[in-house]
C-alpha cells in the first residue's frame, strides 16, 4: 500500500493542499517552506495509532493544535487531514481516511474531532459524529482508528500508519542525550530492530550493507552484529589501516557519515510501508550522494514488496540522476497563503527542460531557491568601501 493522495487544510504551512503522491517522492523547496512539516504529517498519523499513542498525545507532542494550525488560516478554524491509500501494484484506490480537528473555545479547551470518516473503495465504513458521539461528546476526543476495539473493519489503515519509519541514526551514538525523546525509533531503536530481525534475514541484510559500506569507506573490512556478555546488541566495524593492523570499533565510535549511511541502508532493506528520509545527503561524501538514488533503485529491485519513499533534499548531487522523473518531484513554493505544492512535471517549463535531457538538479533545483537569493552575498556592505 502507499499514500497516493494527501488533502490538507491548515496543516502548518499548508493552508490548502491537494496533492497526488507516487511511490517515490522527492520534496524540493527553499528552507522553511515546509518539507519537514509535510513529512511530519506521516509521523503524526503514526503517533496517533501507535500503542500508547493516540490523537491527544500526537497533538500534544507538537505543542497543541494552535502550533499545528496554519498561521495564515482564514476561514475555517479546523485542521483537516485526508489521506488516500492505494495498492502498490495495481494502483487501485483502497482506503480514504479523513479527520477534522478543532479546539473548544470554552471550558477545558479540549481538542476534539469535528468528523472522522473512513471509506473502503466507494463504501463509507465510518462517518462520525454518529449517534453515540452525539450522546457523549467526550468520545470525539479519540479517533476510532486509534482504538483496537473500534477499528476492526479498517485496521489495515492503522497498521499501515504505524509502520512509518524515519531513520535518525545519530541517536545510536548519543543514546543518553536523546533518551528524553520518546520512542524515536532509530538510534537505540535501530539496534533493537536489528536485534529483533531473524538471524538469516539479518545476515543477508548485513551482506548487502557491507558491500555498500566497504565501497564508501575503503578502510572498512567488515561490519558485524555482535552481542556483549550480557546479551546487549552491538555493531562492530573492523578496519584495516595502512600499517596493516586490524582495528575494531563499536557503534558509539562510528563517524556521522557511517551511521547515516548505515541507518539509511537498513531502513531501505526493511519492508515498512513508508520510509521518510530527511536530507539523506547530510554528513555524506558527495560521491556517495551522487550514487544514492541509483543505490536506492537497486536495493528496491532486490525487495519483493514495494515501499513508499519520501525524501527531502537540497542536494544537487542526489538529483543529478537522470532516472528521477518529473512526476516523482514535489516542488514547494512559499507564498502569502502558505506553501503551494505542485508536481514538478505539471509545469510545462520543467517538462520541456526534462525532455531536453536535463536532470532534476538542473531543471527543478534552481526553482527551489528563494526568489531574491542572489542578493544574499550583497547584504553587508564592506566597511572599507562605505563612508
Ligand atoms: N502552524 C504553522 N503555520 C504556518 N507556518 C508554520 C506553522 N508551524 C511551523 N511553521 C513554519 O514552518 C517553517 C519550518 O518548516 P520546515 O518544515 O521545518 O521547513 P523545511 O524543512 O522546508 O526547511 C518555519 O518557518 C515555521 O515558521
Ligand atoms: Mg527540514
């Protein structure tokens, strides 16, 4: 399954957005246009349905509805989210899930649902508020999707949202520093995921990861999974130095780039439904970044199940790959009424440039620059030249 369409009202920078998504999505746009906020929608849905989560805590984690609601929202006060899920192979529309959120402007200022709807194909399975909700309005502080006792008919949606993943591998190295951050899955979470994977699968994934890492980090001889004497999971990298002495390091000594690459590779080899990669180019050598898109494609080919990949990037290198298609790129442009999102190939000028043989880096990336960026270098006058 994959998210094939997202309709947002008043979600952060996105006052009113209706956009189709494919199975691979590159998010491009200037700083602060909302790439991370767009990705956060998927984390929000995950927070809503995960065990111990729920609508209230998902909103609270984000500082309350007033932080989520678009600052330039005019008419409707509600935050509205609608997500369509389609079959990865046939592209057939399977599910539609929609909620509206509002905060009471009196009493306890409770956050409540103005509606919750689920459609399976063209059949409306859930349409709240229903009779029970009208009798007891507190029910509207929870979604049916988050409640196992209420979501039996459409649990596939909850399971799908729960498997959203987003690697932040630097957590591995500083687990104590990040321990206050609830459940962010990679980091110690990555170690747990590696530990819980069946031995045979783990071995085959490490084989692939080693092939990539050994190319990217020439002195690396092997990365292995080990357990310490109390059974704790660890990663061990063996290096061969010029003086031919093998040296071993544990995960807390790995470089940022190595952790990042490792986290991205492991996530790509997992079969979760949606993988969010925020600026995967960070900490990585430009040669690796240039190969990343091809590498992702190859790894995908080795997986039987197709998964959705949403990648935000500013990287010219990543986008030089000419196999990235215009309809895989969403261009975000900030404006007075929030950020506008469009599929890059819907713009004729971009289509023509791509047809003429340009890469996304050449055809689209310049449009992701802020309009007056060329002035940046002129901002501060040279005191020697000024009066
Ligand atoms: N509720 C909101 N309404 C409007 N803008 C918001 C809201 N919440 C955050 N923002 C804006 O979103 C911007 C950050 O977006 P972000 O997704 O981090 O950008 P990017 O990842 O593209 O650099 C900030 O400028 C912030 O002011
Ligand atoms: Mg960002």
